[in-house]
C-alpha cells in the first residue's frame, strides 16, 4: 500500500519544503495514489500561504517609537516611557528594571572580555547613573567635608586621582557657567576606584561629576538622562571613561553644563 | 549584541507576537518585555550565536510565564478534547471562520509551532531546540494544529466566536 514508507512527518516536511529532492519525488508519487492525503497537503500549503499573507504586512509596519528606542538605546526608551502620562504602576516597576538592565548592558562589553563570569557578578553591579546619584546625595549636603581634597590643592587632587585611577583625570572648568570647583574625592566603584569632583554655584547649589573607568571596552554613547529622586543625572560613556553629572537642578540647565563638560573632556 | 542587529530582528518578533496574540497592543507589549529581558540577560548571549533564536526563545519563555500567571486570556483546551469533528449543517452559508479567529482556537502550543513553521520558516529541529521539546513533539503538535485549523476553516468544527460574513 505504502511501499515508500511515507509518514505523516514526510507530508509535513513536504508542505514545508524540507525534503531532499529524492524524497520529495517519492512523496509526490505517494500523493498521486492517496487523494485524501493530497487534499490535506494542499490545505496545509494553503494555510502556510494564508498565514504569510495575513501577517507579513506586520513586517513592513514602522516600528513604534518606544520599541525602536528600546532596541537602539534601552535606557533612552525607558526614560521616554517615564514621561508618558498614562504609565501604569506595573510598567513603572518594569521601567525600574529596564533602567537597571540598560545600565548593566553598559558593562556587558567589559564583562564579555572574560575577566569575570557575568552570572556571578551582574547582580552586584550598580549602574553608573545610580552610583553617581548616590554619591551625590551622600556628599553634596555635607557642609564641612564635602570633598577629600579641596580646590586650592587642585594640582595635588589631579595627581592623586590620576594615580589611583591609572589614567589622566582632571576636573573641567565650569566657572563660565557659574560653577566653581569645590574639590574632589576618591570613591569605590563596582570593581575599583572612581573619582568625584564637586562644584558649587553662587547660591551654594552643588553639582558633582562622577568619573569612572569601569566602562572600558564599551563603545561611546550619547547623553543619557536619568532621574533618581530629586537628583537629575546626565551620563555618557566616552573612550575609556564613563561620566555622570548629577545635581538637583532643572534638566535643561544640567544639560548645558553636561555639554560644557563633554566639550572640555573630549580627548580629540 | 549590538543595537543594529537587534533592530533588524524587531519586525519578525512583532509579526510573530501579533500572530500569537492577535491583539496589536498586547503583541507589542510582549515584544517590549522581550527586549527588556534580552538587555537584562545580555551577558548570556554569546557573540556569533543565533540572535533571532535567542530572542524568540526569550519571547516564548515570557509567554509561558505569562500564561502560567494567567496574565493573558488563553484557551486552556485540552489537546484532544475537541478532536472529534462534528459537522454543523444548519449554518454553513452564514458562518465562515476567518483565519485569524480560527488561529485563536488552536491551543497555544500548536499555534506557536504552526507560526514558527509558516512565518519564520524555522526547521523542525530548530523549533525543538527553541522550545526545549523533542522533534517528535514538534511534529505531532504541528500535525494536530494543521489538521484542527483545516477543520475549523472548513466549518467542520464551529465554535463560539464565529464571524458572520455576508
């Protein structure tokens, strides 16, 4: 009856064009003998075709902005969603997770170098903007000892931080924007030393610039913005440095300062 | 994984999600969750491995989680509960099942495989790998899914959500 041992699997593989030419020929010979199966096969082929006609148009639809942003820049997307007024609290939770994973992805390149087993360490890594915001919150309200080394010893500060971080770091000059250097300090990062510079304007409004070298290996990013409680943070990765500028001032003003910092710190 | 590679996979993820869930917003939510989880698990992705398969498996697992939590409306049909077709004779001319609602009537595990085969044109072996099931299971679900879809489309198994067309 079925000398070629054509199985149900063969019929499906025939429908999906997954057979060798030889087997294909055998299935065709079989189908010529068994019209009921031939009808079934035709129906299945029609299903494939109909499903493609029905859903292929989705391929050509423009990607919704939030998905595009999330694919391109996970953090940016998460922040954009935050602005949407109809955000559900469930989404807010996911947003927090999104922010975290976005920043984690920043260190992924470095982790991929094989220095560490990511599974062991990912959970302990705090994202750049959060580290910076926490450091800002801890040190900027301190009236008496906001910094370890004050601005009047700037040369010593630069020398010390350069030595500890292993790469040249120096505070940008922000006097033109009304912010004078208060000083700086060394802090523990995720896996080693990071630097914090503190600035202050005429009204004693403080701003901190967090400088880390823990993002080596990651390609540069544009400015990214995050908000941690009252603290606004602009941060970016450039060359061997990750920077985060934190203050509780308006986003626009902070962006202006961030741009100035960026311009001054550019190696080129 | 870089953003460009990820972006190129997005349209296919959306197509599959749309076909699986039917609803556009729910589908895009699922894609979004998939992306977020992908970024979160980026360390598990090995450069040079198949990004598409990885993303699809993330989406599959998310969906399994959601179904388990009962987040999504789902048909919890027993696979064999409806395998005895009965012909509806009284309303053949009035009720024609359209493909999309027919698809909704397939159990998730059948619809999923049918779509991976038809839309993604994945090999049976790749699907087995993706879903973590034996190839034999892929084949039997594909076979049942196709046959059930055929019966529904033929009006031999009319069910609740029929669409009336003139």
